[in-house]
């Protein structure tokens, strides 16, 4: 049987895809997981707080968390940031570089992170592909929607780099765009805090965590869930966003399994009359969704060699 690394040649068959393990991962009792999700990781996730570059320990942690999430049977795409190397807008002001050029430097930084994550995943047996919004065929595939979907259907983790390929667009906007294109059922925004708060919990001890927010409320209160372009796109495309603390081991898997963690931001109104949000996020979203239920994704099956 070929290893994940050996199967990186598109002409070779994919390795055994993980079987759906929905019945064992959710404590909510439904036994269902989100079928296709997009995980947004900031560049800072690849290093220690206040650090820069890529730390081997943090890289290994991210890869293990993505592996465990992928093992639920969900199809997983990952958008990575590049802030551990350069932040376009901030760097442009400090170095007197035009922001368009600084943003292009930031896009290249995301490619470095994406390549590192791919190698870390391959090392632990998870087949993956890096797809770039900027054409650089020597190091990554160009992003083509149909090809990305096919990779996920074959059980591969798709790592999306170079943002949208355009300056003046954040990687949050790239995450919202790719989640829309790939018809993801949930956008997972990994952060350093366990949700969205009324104020900065590190500065205000009285800050309260929201369990649910509507997109409109998040925008009106300027809560900084995502940049305005990204959150507006998610609202218009009806893509729920789950903000959660990814540094708590197992949280990505829990989020996909529908467990009650973090803050869900969606078009649905928050439960009224003191009703608590059910632990099964998926069932709750299906019940309150305005236009249609979450479309099921066919479970992954083993590939024959």
C-alpha cells in the first residue's frame, strides 16, 4: 500500500481514506458530523505567542489536530495565514513599501506555511495537497475549484494558500471565498480565545462570551469576528462561522462533531426566552436554517490500489 507521501503524484491512486467515525466522535448524541468544512488558521498558529517563523512543535500540533478532525470522516480544507512572517498592511507602513507589494509578500508567506503543513500531514500519514491562488507550479497546484473538490472527495486534506491572489484582501476574506466556492457547511475560525466576547477577555475580566451571534449583530457591534468583507460574504452566502480556541487539544474535532464549543455566528436568530443553544450545533442549524438544510456530503470510501 503506498504511503501518503508516495501518493502525492496525482497519477497514482490515493491511499486509504479514513472511514466516517461519526458515531464515536460526537457527545451530542446525534452521531452526525459536518460533511465538508473549511478551517481558517492564522499564521501565528505556527509559532509561540509573540514569536515568528515556524516552530516544529506548533507545526506538529496543528498537523495532529487536522488529522484527528479529518478522521471523523469530514472533508477538510484549510486556509492558512502568513502573519508569522509578514503582515502586509502593518509592514507596508513600517517599511514604506506599497501595500500591494507588501500584501504579495504576505501571500508568499502563506505558501511557506502551507508547504510546511502539507509535509507535517504527510509525515503522519494524511494525504494532502497545496493549492495556490497564485500560479507557482513548481511548488503547488493552482487552485481550481473542481480539482479541489475532487481531492476532498478522495479523502485528501486541501491546503489553500496565497489568499485570494489579490492585494488588499485578508486571508479571512480568502477563507469566506473558498468556503463559498467549495460549498462548505461550516467555516471554523481558529483563534487564541474560546469564542467571541463582549470585550477583550484579556483586558476586561467582566467580558462575557457569546454562545451565538447573528452576523448582523456581530457587524453592528463591531466585535471583530472577521474583517468586514469576510463576514459580509458569509452572511450573504449563509455560511455559519464557528469561532473557537484551537489550542485546546481536540477542539477542531469537537467543532466538526457538533459539540457545544466556541461561538457560532450565523444568519439564524439566537434562541429566545432563555432557551439554551442545543449541544448539537448541526441539528440546531438545520432546524433554524432560512433557506435549506445543510446538504449532506457522501461519506468517504476506501480507495483500491
